[in-house]
């Protein structure tokens, strides 16, 4: 049985059970056994992280930055081994995905966190000189629990991704509950993270990692009063169960749940460049077998000839696509459930619709439905996580706008409009309707490909996330999730954090008496 | 029966009952009858605010700023009438409190909101030029429901205070559920607010006001999917009931619940200036009859002679103080309950402890308890909202630090230390323990008197509030509660909000490619 990283060492778990990962290419269990931790392990992790938190929150940020840079370098050194293991456990291709996209993304995030930690403008220091009142965002000084998703074994791994980077950048220890579908990758990452912790001299319990626990223990963990905050990326069902427990205990929880990422193809755009759009849509929808939070799950388009051609083209493209390899059996089972929900609500399968072999695969699938039915039945907004999209045919602009108004909160929405301005009026009205319903609004662009950019928002209104004011990606904004807004009133200069001292020896941008000084 | 301000007009309520305010000086009902709104009224308010939200979110900020300035001017014009009515309904003195402190605070907040709306740095615009990804905080474009407290009939009134100012500054309409203990004051404020809405040309449903509703309807209101967010200031019981309903529906709710605002008097400070501290403590504790969120409810002090002198002095001062006039009968009843809880947990009444006449009054009250008992029993952290404080006697520094570690989340904590440096070591350790437990940390200063300053944080960890990352006071930070973080990815320049357009014609501070430019 594999060990867990807890309380500053690799230890035997107090296992309530065990499990193995599968190789989805062969639909076969891998040999290693991993423990399902009992509460004892979680309690020990909480105790250790709570004890480490004050020292970590008082650590010089330079040391935190060194940790991130060291961790990134170690990930690069272990590159071949990591991507091979991740490919085995997830079926994701080594090239270009794991080796040339996801691993560099992971190390880039860690290095951006290092830069943000050194630069510190995310703390938003505010000083009112005459009143001698000062405030900035500071550490929670308490453990942050991170639940990682299945679809990014490296870049969103609970022990290596943006949530971990954000929480530690804010100088909080992390308890990582990694996703059980890629435990070997997670173990190797945790080894590297722990080596970086030791070499940079951070408290040993700055990072802890366990593979799995019961749902009950997960809820108990997030509702523990010692927890500073929680980051979760995964299914709506699992996330909402944790949210309920965390909310009841007053623990801030940041969720990234599910999204259908609607795409609006306006008539002028389709007339202008329908064939190119069909190719672009196929590329985005089937990339990574559609297993992205920002996968375009709903495409709203007119009921005219250009749209008919687009649909015909898209159906042919999906039909010609080989069945898509999935991450694991759970994804396949959820796809079956989601498709059943969509069909029972009135959607018709145009192409695909079934699982397929060898290994864990699913056909590239398109469904369609008319706009009035989509508007009337929220079941048609069920996320089908995988290579599946729903085409919504709208008679006219009014119907398209009504579809937009019926949308629940999403991570993204895209508006494709004619380059010659023919769609501009509709695009303006549509954008105003979509704006408060999504975190990221795109023009003439598919939503997959979440750039790690300071301005990126990977967030949005409920039920896409739990709060519309935050983002899970994008340094330094993502850091602010794991901070507290802290005020110093009449506090002597020597007792202030350096970011708020008169001297500003760090040269941090600050708002002084209402003016930003950089 | 008085009317409510709903859907752009003063209308008869769909009343499920009615009530009157009392004059606490005489403990007698005032003549006006006010409606308890049935759900029909709330539904109508929601419909009207939802319809008004898109137009408001697209309104030029200059018009919003004009509204705030116009409203402030109207409040000043109605000054005599407003403070007379507030005094009648709350028992708070016209001078200096209502006329010279609270009313100017109210108009100051509105004018600071106007300034923040024009200046817009609170939107935190971020631009990544090469990727053409841009983000800023923007309107929720949905109604914000505000529940006002009993203790500030003007400055925290749901129809005039910081929550209203913050929500409208972010360009969201407000449904104000004012506190039923000062309905006449609220009605007059709502009249002025509505006049300002009309004269500045905002959508008529930008402000709506109702007096009261059932607890069931309150929960239904905050869990309605049309609601953008909720601001609540009041009791822990009431706030947590609303939190549960809002959380379950995924509606962001900002709560300001309760706080005991611990004061630590270190030995050197007491030896140095004990008599002055006793006077300062009395002033803060009995100001406004102790009816402040930041009232110093717990005072931690040594068990030495200087502390004995301080306690003797404080007891004499409280004993000599006339019984304090309370806001209403509910405050008196809750004081009885809180005192009973404290006493049953082992606190001893040193002075006061009983209600008193004429009118609704309560004796200035001090209790004491030893540190080990305080640490062991969280009931001793019960807030007694009124002229009541608990003295906690600690044998030594270790006990004082243990008291700090046992504290739940609070709005504030104060550390008094010797000016000659004698307490510096303890103060440093103590401050590090207190920092993550409070929103505002003070040195040598009582926590009452929440300056309306950009750096002010009126917030703190649960259960003082529902989230440690926000503040209810302090422009512009308080505005950010009622915003969404919104990203524009590849969006054409002409479709961007002006804050994110290339030209930056407004000259707003922005972070461009990782550098703040002002």
C-alpha cells in the first residue's frame, strides 16, 4: 500500500479501505494500491497544518517564492517520469498535451506565484495617513484544504496546481486531497513538493497529501473550525455537498463546479465563415476528449441555411472522429447519465451517443433541440462532461436573446459575430445579457484554452462556482481567495507588516490617502 | 397604515400584519402603524428591481455619483426632522450623536461613494495586452437585498447606509428591509432617496424600501435566484438563519453578526497609565449605551495590584453611571439572556446587572471571570449587546496568550502596551495570535469609533462575519462585495467597458502587463 504525505513525513495511512487507478486505454486496473484515509489521517493533517500555519504566515515571502521556483525546477527535472505516469493514469497524450502544454503550464503557474509573492501588489495595501489606519490582504494563518479534479493531472492537481499555488502564495499550509484517478502522478508531485519545502526551509507541514477519504470525512474536514478555507474543482454534486458542510461551519469555500459554456453563432458570422467555424468548434469540443471545464457544451445558432450547412458539416466531422478516450470509467458513467437527462428533456442525438471500445471511450456526440424547449427546461443545461455538445436552434434574434436570459451561471460565453458589423446590434444586446451570467465573455473565440494570464477569470456566478467575485486561475487575483482583509488601527510602525510600514522599503504599489502610488 | 416604497411609487403594502415603534425614553408605543409585508410585496420588489438592474448597470457612473450627492444634500436639508424622528424612535441623543456624528457620517459615506464611483480604482482593471484578455470588477446586474440593524438609524440604515451606498456604487438596485425599531426615520430617508433617484434620472426601482416581513419570507427572499447578493447587519441568530437560506441557493451574503471585541491591557500599560485607561474604557463601553458592534465586551487584564486598582476604578465608574437608555425592549430582553448565559458559565456580576426605569434602561454592568474558565467555556464569549463588559483576569502572560488563542472570530481586538517598551515582547506574540482572529487590530485605542476611512475594515472571521475577505465600511473596498469579477477575452475594443478600453480616457489606475499604471 502506498503511503501518504502527512505531518512532515511519508507515512502509512490509517486506511479505511484501498483502491487502484485504471489505465483507460486498456480499461484495466494498475497494480499499485492506494489507501482511503480514515478520519485519523485527516485529523493528523489538520493538527500538523494548524501548528505550522503561524510560522508559515510569518515567513519571509522571498522564501515562499524560492519554494515555488524550486518546486517548478524539480517538476521539470522529473518531466519524463511525470508525463509517462500521467499518461498511463489518464489516457491523455504525452504530446502535445502533457509534455508541451500541461507541464509547462504547471511550472509557469508556480513561477508566476513566485513573482506575485515577491511583488505583493495583490495584497492591495491601503493607508490613511492622518487617521493612521492601514489595511491589506494577509494570510488566513490556517490550513487550506484543496480538492483536485480528474481532468488535469498536473496543472490542476491539488498538490501542484493553481489552488495550491494561491494558498501557499498567501502563506497558508495546504492539505491536498488529490483526485483518486491519478494517484501515482500525485504521489510523485507530492514528493517533489515536499523536497522543495525542505530545501527552501518552509515548515514541514506546509504541504500534505492524501489520496482519498469517505464523503462523510470530506464533509467533516471542510467544516472543521481549524480550516481557513477550501478550494474545490470537480462535479457539481460533490462540490455542493462540501459547500453545504463548509457554509454551515462558516468556512469560506471556493468551488469550480460545472459549466456548459454557451457559444452564440450569429447569422452574419455563419454566413461569413461557417465552414471555418465548424472546424473551430470541432477542435474546441473534442480537444482533450471534451474533458475541460470550459468545453463548449451548448451552441446557439440560427435556423437558416448557413446554420444548416454548419450543422451538416459539424455532424460529419463528429461522425468521422474516432471515439474519444476518457479519463476513467466514472466519466463514461456520468456521460451516460447526462445524455439520458438531455434526451429525456427533449434533445435529439444527431451523431454519436454511445460508449465504445477498446478501453474507456465515448463517441463524439452532437444533440440538438429547439430554443423554446431549451428555454423551458433547465435539464437541458445539464453538463455532459466529455465529447458532447448540444446545438440549440433559434428562429430569430428574439429567441437567441431569450436563450441567453434563460442561462444559469457559467464560466464562459462566446459571441461570434460578423466581421463586417452585420451582427453588431444583436451582439451588443446579447453581450449585455450574457455579461452578468458568466465569468469570462469571449468574442470570436472558443473558451477552451484558459490562458494563465493576470487578467484571466476562471470563475463565474453560481452554479458555475460558489461566488462571482473570485477566480481560480490568474495570478495574482487567484491568491486573494485565500486571504483575510486585515486592518491595523493606530498600530505602531515597527509592529506593522513591511507592506504597510511608512518606509515602503519594498516599493509595493499602495493606495495612500486615496491615491495609488507605484 | 404607512406605505412602502416599491416598484417606483409609495404604495399600500400587502400587509400580513402591522406594528408600531416605541419611544424607549417613555417605553411607550408611537402612534404610526407600519405594515408587515406579505410575500406579494417582496415578489413585486424583486420583479421591479430585476427589471431595473440591466439599465442601472449600464448607467453612466457620473449619474450614480450625482444621485449620491443629491441624496446627501437632501438628508442635510431634512436634518432637523430626521434627527428628531430618530431620537424619538431610538432614544439616542440628538447632540452630539445624531446631529453632529451620525448624520454627517451618513452624508460623508454617500459622498465618498460618489467619489469612488467617479474614480473607479475599486474596479481593479487588469489588462494583458498581448493576449487581449482584460478583467475588472463590475455590477452584479441584479438586486441587492439589505437588512439594516437597530443601532444606527441613519448611518447603517438599510436605505441610507454603507450597504446601500456600496450596492448602488456597484450599480445594483437595492431592496432595503429597514429595521422595524425606527420605521419613521427610515420612511423619511426613503422619501429623500427616492427623490434623489428621480432627480438624477436613475431607474425608479433603484431604491425600494419595506419595513418588515416574516422570518419565512426573509429566508425566501434571500434564496431567490434573482437576488444578486445580500447585506445583513444584526443579530447572530437572525443572520445565520438568512445565511443558511442564501448559501443553499448560492446567493453571496455578507453578514455583520456579533463581536465581543477583546481588549488586552498588558501589565506595563496598566502600571503606567491605569487610571487613564479606566476612564477610556468606561467611555468606550458606555458610549451609545454600549450598543455598538465594536463595543469592548471583554477586557483581559493581569491579576496584579495595578489591575486591581483598574478594576476598582472601573467598578466605581460603572456604579456611578446612571442606567443606560436602550434602543428598544428587544435589546433589554437580549441583555437579560446574555447576562444569564454569562453568569451560568461562571462569570460574576461586579456591578449592575439589572434593567431599570424609567423607560427602557439597563444598569452599566461589569462581570468578571478567571482566564482558565473563560478559555474552557465558549459561552463566556456570548455577546451582551449593551452597556456590559466582562473582565477576564489572567495570572500571567501565558494565560493571556491562551485567552487570545481561545477567541472566536471578532471584528476587532485592541492591545494596550507600555509606552516605554516594557510589554513589547508579549505584545508581539499576542498580536500574532490575534491577527488572524480579527478584522481590525488596534494599539492603545478602544475599538468604538469606526472611522469612515478607505483603510477601515469593519469585518473579520466567522462568526463575526460570514467571510474574512470583506469589509462593510470603508470606501471603496466595501463596494467590492456587490460586484462580480468579469473577464473580456478577445472582446472588440468598442464593446469593452470604458475602464478596459485601450484609450483609458478616464485615467483609471490599471494593472497592464503586470505593472500598475496610475
